[in-house]
C-alpha cells in the first residue's frame, strides 16, 4: 500500500546496496569507526552528518577504497569490497576540493574515467556530451578548470564522477566551497540529478541544513558511531538522544526528574482511536515517492512520541512532513487550553520550584529517571499576558535576535534558565509589543517537546 | 621620500661589484685583440674564431655536453622518484634517515664526494672514463632534482591522484597521466639545474675522469696553469652565457606558469 513512498529501509525484503558489517577502523590508537553496522539502499540519498573528527569522512573513504577497514566487512551489492582498490570499484567520488585535473580541459576531465575503461571514442563523446548537458556546462567544455568559476568547477566535478555511471556516488562536502545562494541552488540541482540518474548518493557534510535538504535519510555520527539514522523530519522532531537534539537545529534543553502522570480511561481511547484510522485514510499521493518514512527506530520513536498526537503512522504518512509544520504554525497562536491536555506521559519536576512541566507524549516508563526535555524554540509561544496552556513559564526578555523571517527571543526565567523562543515574522511590521526587559509568558503544548534520558 | 639611502646604494654597489666585476672583466677581455690578457688593444672576436678551430676544446666541450645531458637525465628520473617516495610514501621506517641521506650531498664537500667515488670505481674495477663522470655527476645532481621536485610535490593536492585512481587509473597510470604532467615544470627546472651543475663541475669530474673524458672545466683549469689565454676568456664567456640562459629559463618556466594561471583565474572570476 505504501509502495509509492520511497522507504526501502522499512521493507525487510529489500536488499541493501551497501552494508557495513561491524566495521572498525583504527589509525594507530585512534578509533575512527567503532564497530559500525549500517545498511544503505539503492537510490537513496544518504547523508553522513557530524562534527569534524566523528568518522564520517573515514566511512566515506572506506566506501571509495582509500581506506581499508581494520576489521569487519563492507558489502557492495552483496560482495565484500574491503580489499578492492579504488580503481576496481563501481564507486565514484566527488572530492571536496573537486580535484579537477588542471592540465586538461573540462571535456577531457569528464572523459578521463571513460577513457580508462577503454570505451569506444564515439561512445565517450556521446556520454561526455550527455554529462555536459546534464550539468549545463556545454559552453565550457573547451576550458581548463582554472578558467571557470567555482560553481562551474563543482558541476564539472559532479559530471566527471557521474560519467562512469557508478552504482554509488560519494560526495565529500560537495558544496563547502560555494557561497550560500549558490549552495542552495546547487542542493536542488543535486537532488534533481540524483533522481534523474537513479544513482545512490552518499554525502558527507557538517552542514545540517544541507543534509536535511538533500537527504532521504540522515545519519548523525559521533565518535565513530552512528547515533541516529532517520528521515530528516524524524531526526528533527524525534531525536533519540540529547546529542542529536542538540546537534540538529536550535533546542532548549531543560533538565529535570520525570514522574509518570496519572492515566485515566482517555488514554485507552487514544490508544484505540488510531486502529480505526488507517483503513479510511487516503492513499499517499503517488508523486511523493521521495517522501521520507521512518525506519524501525524512527517508527518506535513515533509510536512513543508522536502517535498520541498525530495518530497512527499510516495516517501520518501523507503528512509526515507537514505535521510538524502545522504544529509550528499553531505555536504562534496561543497554546491550547489545559482542557485539551491529553493524559499520560510524564511530569517533569525541574529546579524544584514552580509547576512541573507536562510532556504527555513521553514514555511513562521513564518514571523517576533524570531526563532532559528537548524543546525546539519555534514550538514555544510568547505573550505578554498569562496564557491558558499546558506549560507556562514566566521570564524576562534579555535579547532579541531579529533574523528577518524569524525573531528569536532569549528569555531568562525566574530560575535563571535561559530559554529561546522563535516566532515567525508573518507580518511586515514586527511585533513591537515585546521588547527588551519585558516580562513575558512562554507557553508550549504538552506534546511540543521530546523527553530524553540524560546522558551520563 | 627616498627609497635608497646612501648606505643602501653603497652596499648594493659593492655587493654587485664583488659578484660580477670579475666576470665582466673576463667577458670584456675575451673581446681583446691582444694576446696579452691584461693589455687592451682594441675590440676583436678573433679568439672566438680561434676557439672554434681548437680541436681539443671542441672535443672537451662535446664530452661535457654528453656528460651533462646523460647525468642530468638520469638524475632527473632518480631524483623525481626519490622525491615522490619521500613526499608520498607516508611514514615508513627510516624515512627521516632517507631524506637526510638524499640531502647530504648538498652540503658534502665536493672533494670528499669525488674522492669517495674514485675509491668506489677503483674498488669495483670500473675503468675511469666518460661513464664514471656521468655516474658521479648523477649522484650529486640527483639531490638537487629531488629538492626541487619534492618542494613542488608538497604543495600538490593529493586528492588529484585519488581522483585518478577513483576514475579507474592504476597507481602508475595516475602518476603518468596526472601527477607527472602537473609537476612537469618542476621536473624540467630540476633537469636544467642538474644540467648546469654538471656543466661547470670541476672537482668531482677531475677525480673521476679518465683518458678521453676530459671535460671543459678540466681543460680550462689545466690550460690556465700554463698561462691565461684570451681563448680561455672566450670559452668562459660562452659558458657563462649558457649557464645564465639555463638559470633564467628555469626561473622563467616556473614563474610564467604561475602568472598565467593567476591571470586566467582572475579572468574566470570576472566572467561569472
């Protein structure tokens, strides 16, 4: 039923194109990759995201054949490629520096790999011309790499690495050298090319916005391990750890102690309600084959966190991307009344004064644990009068960052904690009623945050 | 604002005079029509003409050019290989020792290099002649080549080689098709440097030479012991000319390619 949704990672029958099996890579004493296992499927746009030194580049270089794993296996289409040298792999790489050969023309650069294959001259010419068209470089084919601009060089590098029609294309910080405007344009170009060629892309980046934009799935890495792999929206809305929540986007982290909330019979209804839902839900639009879908972990998280609010996944599938947005949109409006408050979840006692925070979507089994409530700034509402909401905090505006499309308010609570609230500037004249030193009320829904276990 | 103070002008003049006055005198007297070296008797190019009649000198010049050509070519191949291994080889056991040993001949007194080579050739029973001079010159020219080439390789973007491998080159193809064309200017500079060094070497050549392999510097040196003749002046002038052209060409090759690249990059940035 969900065939049109591109989510091979949810299909147990699907064979992965690449499989890391317990791969470890050490450089002397330093462990770059630590017993890592991961599957990547054909036609995926898979992003490896993490701070420098997290092992993402090593992982990519192992796929390219420039490093060999210390232990474990890397399978490409079922075959162990650990010991295969780079020139014998159906894998091509686009280098961060582009690595264009400066002594030959753009045309020759793109033809380079094809010539090594011993392809017939006519075929080479046809293929190179096709690549030039794909990357809109026809006019520059005769130029040397230093005679074209940065953006054009980037496209030559892409054309060259795609020319051999690899099973897998590796992109090492491909857009790092471009300025912001050009980078955004190129991101969409990359996605278009990825879709039209049907090639599997693995991209390494430290730019989370880039990873979120282009990727079908994002793997957040830290210290040689993959911390979370999920579609961009799950990574953002349902991070599985404080590390991921903090690494991706802006977040308020409120520490406290969890206490299970009383569950009344309404919880049963909540649990029962979604079962009836999926059958009547409309099928996902066929055009949305790129629409991300969570993996097992994401699904588990979804069941734990989002289901009470959004209903069961089948119903969500068509709105996975829009669900968070709708929530964001309403956050500008006053938060819901306590009467809307769903039962269950946790209460979080924090800084031992004031009301506990309510997170109705949290896992009650965390009862008694030290937890962190991760709250995206755009999920908070700000107002000058006390709102009627599940969670209300009182504080003083310390700073306002006006970014044009949004404004971020830095509010210091009475307890001293700083909390960021982000408001979309939907009107041309910004809200002048809230300014520095103002006493304000912050409010958020009982389902706005994600409760995570505190990391040791 | 005066850019040159009296002090600067004086030291500059003295310095250049110290370096170039002897050579200027030599060049001037090579056009002297008198047989006496120190007495000016009018302009003449007759010594150049006589030089061309002198079989001995021509023979020595031919030997020198042969030696310089072969020695610098072998030194370029070996020196480039050594530089490549030292820069690209990563950390292997004895790397520091190797690089030290490559550069040692740069500071080694020529007398010692020459003497030790002589002993080696005698020891292995190699008849001294043009071959031994070529071998000796290869030895000391090689380290100059490897210095020039390795400084270029250090600034060479390694990912270019990786890209070549990635696109299906064997490591040797990657070197031949990508690395070598890009470092070619440095290799050519190294060759020219080796050529000029071999051309004017006297000490090592005189230790390792044998019958029938008298190089020009040896010839000049022995001729001078019998008295300086204007012919020698003419010959030396020609050698100065060749060496100067060699050095200027070497620096021009590297400089022009850098300037050309910078200009084209600017043009590329403007056009977008």
